[in-house]
C-alpha cells in the first residue's frame, strides 16, 4: 500500500469490497465496482499529484475500447478507465469461458442508438409538420365542407377564405328631414347598444354586479345573459344615453362593448308627423329592408337610409378574431338629408287652426293645405281628428292625400272653366235659371227657392246655383265634363310620391247613369283628395297652367343642397280663361257665398262647397246611399281658393260639423285666418293688379245677391248616380 491511495497496486484497489452509493463509477447507482470482475492492470503514473479525495466525491470513469496486443494471442480489445482525478487504468478482458458482465459503455451501440433516436425524432417532426401543414391547408381550403362538396382547388381556396372571413356592420346615420328654412323635423342621433361576448367575459357574476346599477337592469338577468357562453353576442341594453355610455366605458370590463346604433328623434315634437312619417324602433326594418314605416320616411327610405359600412376581419372556427390579422374598415355613408317645402311656423299655425275648428264645431275631423301655385310647393299640410274621447290630435295618416271625399260645389269651377275654354260660355253669358231641374228620373234643386231668373255665368258661380251649373254642363256634354275633370288633375295621383296617396274615384263616361250629368258637374258622384282639389284651383291662380304639388324642395348628400327636379307644367286653360275665372271667384268672396273668407287688404278668390257623405249600409232608405241607418245625412264642408296675385292658395275641409253644414260658415273663416298668417309670414304686399282683373267680369245681379246659394243640391232620394 502506498501513501498516495492506500493500496500497493490496482489489483488490490479493484478487489476491495465496495458498497453501492450514489456517484459510484459509471453513475449506475446500486451497481458498484466491487461487483465487476477483477482485471489486471499496470500501474500508471499521472503527470501531477492527485488532489485530496473528498469524502463526497465519487469516482467517475469513462471507458473506451483500445486495441492491445498480447504475445501469443489474437488482438483483443483492452478496456481502459479514466478516474475522476485524472489517473488512467487498463483492464484485460475476462478469460474465455468466464461469464462477463455488460461493459460500462458500448460506444458503438450508443452511436447506433443515437442515430436511431435522431432519425426517429426527425421523422416525428416531419410527420407533425406535415399534419399541421395539411390541417392548415385543409382549413384554408374549407375543410370537410369543401371536401363534401367535391369542389375544385380554386373553389376550395375561395371556400376556405370565406370560412375565415368575417365582418361586423357599421350602421350609417339616417338622413335628416328639415323644413324649407333648415329647421329639423327628424334627426338620427347616435345612441349605442351595450352588448357582450359571453365567451370573453371572465366572471359573469362580477361583470353583472358592476353593470346592473349602470344599465338599470336586474343583476340576475345580466348574469343569465353573460353565462351563455355558447353564443358570442348578447344584447344587454338598447340605445343607452350618453352618460350611461360613458359609465360603461369607464368600467373597462372585458367582453363588454358598445355597438354603434342610431335612434330617430323629432326635435319639432311631432309637428307635421303625418307628413314626415315614422320609422321602426331600434333600427328594425320591414320585410323589404326598409326602416321607414310611414310618410316621407317610407317614401324616401332608400335616400334617407344611406349605406352601411363594415369592419372586416379573420376569425377562427370558434368565431374569435385571429390575433395579428389585419382589419379593414369600409366607412358607412350617411343618408341623404331632405329639405321639405313645408314651413314649420305655418305648419304649426295650420295644425292649431284646424284643431280649434274641430273643437269649436264638434266635427269629426278637418284638413287644410297651404301651397304656392306657381311652383306647387306645399307650405303646410295638416289633418286632425277627434279621437272619440274629446281629444283632438293630428292623424297618423296624411289624410289630405290618403282620404277622398265628394267635393260638392267647389267642383263647379271646373265645369264652368271647361265650358269657357271650349267657347260655350263667357262670364256674362245669360241663362234663364229655375230653382229646380229634372235630369232623367230625378229632380235637382237650388238651395233657395227662387223664380226663374236671367243669371249670367258669373251669377251662377257666385250664387253656387246647382241648376245653373247643370245647364252649363249640359252644354259641355258628359265627355267634355269628364275631359276637364281629368285635365284639372282628378282621377290620378298628384305625383308627390307620398305613400298611400290615392287617385280618387272617377267614373268612365260609358259608366255614367242618366243622372250623372246632373250630379258630377256639381261635385257629387266623384271623389277627390284635398290636395287634388287644391291643385285644380292652383291652375286658375297660375294663369291656366297645372303644376304638380311637391313636398321635397331639395336634397343634400353632403355636398350642399340640390334642388329637386320640378314637374313638367302643362296648360289646362288659356290665360284669358284663367284670368276671367279668377275674377269671378273674387266676386264669390266679395259678393257671394264666400264672404267669410275675405282677407283684409287682399283680393281673396275661392269657392264654398257642401256635399253629402255616402254612408255604409244599412241605410234607412235603401234607395238613398247618403242616409245612415237612422236616416241622418252627414256633410263635408269646404272652402278652397287663393289670394289673387299673391302666389298663395289654401283649402280647408271639415267633416260632419255639428254647428253648421255649410262651407261658408265652417271652412271659409279658417281659410281667411290661414291666408292672413301666410301673407304676413311671407311678407307679401297687396297685389294692385288683382282689382283691375275683377273689373273684367260683370257685376253680380240684384236677384243673385238675394240668394244665399249654398247647398248640396240633391233632393231626398237622389243617389250619386
């Protein structure tokens, strides 16, 4: 034994008993050097003295096979070992026939094993990569959906892109509706919805607890919605106010967001509601994708709606946005603004005036329209009705264009103007007019009994003589009467493009009965809208030229106002006939049945009308369609006219007033009131030329001045024929 390691030779070193500990040679754990066969080894000296051996250190050996020649024997591998402290030993192989244990390290086997593992690893990586690539390609090309449809590669590529592509609509603000001066009737105001993506909400309970007081929604309701992770969208609150919107933003809750939305507001508080119309609430649309529900909101829905934008992005199969992918925004295009011909101040005054008259007369309903004859522009349009409980309010439907009535005596202007245009009569043509006239098997009467009188055409119009008008109509003939009624605009819509506008009711001449030539010229047996009748009187006020009424003056797509295209005017009667008829209508107001329509300082022209209203069956008298079941008659009382030379016209019609049936008493005073307001509003000075025109027609005869003149003109039992 030497002083260096405590052994004289290495044989004794390897032959010593060892216990299995961690860190033994070869790092094999329980297998120590004592279990290995004894080998002969020569002493090897190291080039430097050994380090002191630490009790905790353990021998580390590395083995390698080296060739060693033994005299007289074949070359066999000699195994050497290097100890941790640098000494190298050599051991001879075990004698033949002796059982040998597995060497510490077989480098050849280790190399082969390493190569096999490396190849296996590479194969696994390649296969995994191929699988991922195949899946990606499969997703890109549409997956099973594409395979099931047996599409081509190009089609599959498009199909796959479509499966990834997603978008969210960006709503467009609806165009505003203004009056002629830019005062708003309807506006779209941004009021977003509060929505949630339940799959992205970490804690539905905490989120609901925070949102409940802000939204004013029950916490349990919110929890139930936020817990529905099977859906990616839940509406939590509709169109929230600005302060609520800001409060939701301040909470900064994950999965909670604001969804752009617009709501329709009416700053004018329902003014001209029947004309402007309504939209569906909360952005809903009908089966034709229209948001407008009634009125101009419906008629111009395409222009007002604008074009929605979109936010495009890529989504995964679960509908989540793929991080890192690009987003594309196509901005929404706001809708077109509409500028109406209406004047808000006149509209308000008109609605108040007809509502007051309904209350004052106990009528069922009333309508009024103010227009500018030269352009057809409608300055005000109102319809009100008693709701049956004593309250009078604006109607939902725009009745001046959606409801028809028999016009009565206001229709006489057209009959007489047609005969004048045909050269059959002049303002001073005289007729011997009795107070009754038999037509076919029926007898028509004037309102007041009178002896047969030599009345001029002017007298007949001023006294509103039914018999005299029928006599002129017989000169014109049924074809002539029908022709001029249609030329003045009856039987067809007025081209306002208003939803629900009706054509009115006109019989073809072949369908006329024997009494039709008596009834139709005096306004029974046909039906018109209030706007149609006003447009007919506008022909006289506009020198004999028909200009279609219009409600929209201009549009604005964002580049400024653009005036709407005016309708094509068409001549109905000559300027001379229009001037003469206008002068005769001035006489109606100054000397005849329309005196209550006078406007101080201005030459008002117009005509009164009173007509029975056909009643639904059953009738007290089966032969009289104007009687109700109790045998009572109901009346439409009207006045329609214009201020000569002032480019202003007005119609007022009242249904079933209880204080009086006559247009001269029920409608004419409202005309005077509205005309005066409109003249002041437009700052129109009195026209000087109108007085000169009135001198071109004869004065009203003394016998005509004695006649009150106004009445429906049908004896009991006469139908509209």
